């Protein structure tokens, strides 16, 4: 509500113009409206705030003119919580962590803030995931995940679970949400996202 509050410049809710596309050197929405993004990183446990914290954060970011958030290290074992609920296995998404994340995304979108998902950043799969010699696998599968069939399979299953998950607050899966503007995945996973 002050002179420094630029939330009025955001065109809320995020996603109302359809999916983001590239046109030349610019980003445009499905209706042809161009957009430029100015954003921040939300790292690790910052992606899983309480509802009250999510509303306060979304409002503050909107007042600062932020129109995109990059969600980073959501899969990191050192983050409490993480998308896997800090469980021994990384093959199942944690319902409690997802609920908090979903609410945050909905609060951001309501104020005109889009999302950029980093989906394979710092995941550490262990023996409960069936990974042989897990200590030899780089966190995030950044090297071995390019050629090891088992790790590629784990990555594909994760992306399918995460992007196929329906946010109960937006009533859309992340794969079908036009407010999810960008996503970063392993090059080998592009095919499953295109389906």
C-alpha cells in the first residue's frame, strides 16, 4: 500500500494468458502478449513454508515487483523438509511437503507470480532406491544420470510424479499449469514432458 508497493504492475493471476512461448528473443503468452521476468530463487526448505508464511512471502514478493520464482534444491537431502519428506527412499513424493509447496505456488500465482521449476538439482538416491554404490553417484545425477539406465528411470519417474501431481489449490497438474513458465530437467527427459 505504500509508494514502494509495485504489486499493481503484476498482471494477476499468473497463467491467465495461457502457456509461455518463445518468439525470437522474447517470451510471449499464448495470446501474443509479451512478458519480461524479474525473479528470485526459493531454495530448499524455503519452498515448504506454512500457509501463513506463504501468504506473507507471496505478498512481499509481489510488492517488490517479482513476477517469477525459481524453485531450487527442493530435492536436496540436506533440506528439511524436502520433496521426499527426508525419507530413506526418493521414489515417493511426501504428501505433507507437497501440500505446503502447493499452497505456496497457489499463493504466488494468485498475485501474478509465475514459477520456474528446477526438478533435478541435488537428489541423493541411496540403497533403498536400488542404486548400487550410491556414494559413487554425484548428487543430482549430473553425470551418471546421463547414461545409467537405472538413474534415468528414477529421474523419469520423479518428473512424472512431480509434473503429474495435481495442486489441490489451483486444480491443475504442474504439467498443465500455464503459470509454470519454465522448467529445468535433464535433456533426456524432454520427451516425457512433451507427451
